[in-house]
């Protein structure tokens, strides 16, 4: 699984960090940081994070 976040679209709402905290985090400045190739065991949480993103900035590739 590969995650691509359109950082031009991302508005740093942090909903992804709530849905999948092992993959998405907010840094000290409130900007999104994420693991681009997380373990497959996180798929459900990553899909949930993509679904709850208010601007639909998260793409999941297999």
C-alpha cells in the first residue's frame, strides 16, 4: 500500500491523524507528516482517514 497526500490540497485539519495516528501525525507547527508506505495491517485505518479527509487529499495506491 502506498499513500499519496496532495499537500497543495491538504488544509491540515488533522482528521486523518485522529483516524490513523500510527500513519498520520501533525508536527510541532501543525503540518501533516505521514508514512508513505505503511504496513498493510493499517489499511482499514488509512481508508478511514481518506474517507474523513474534508478536502479528499489522500490517495491510496495498491
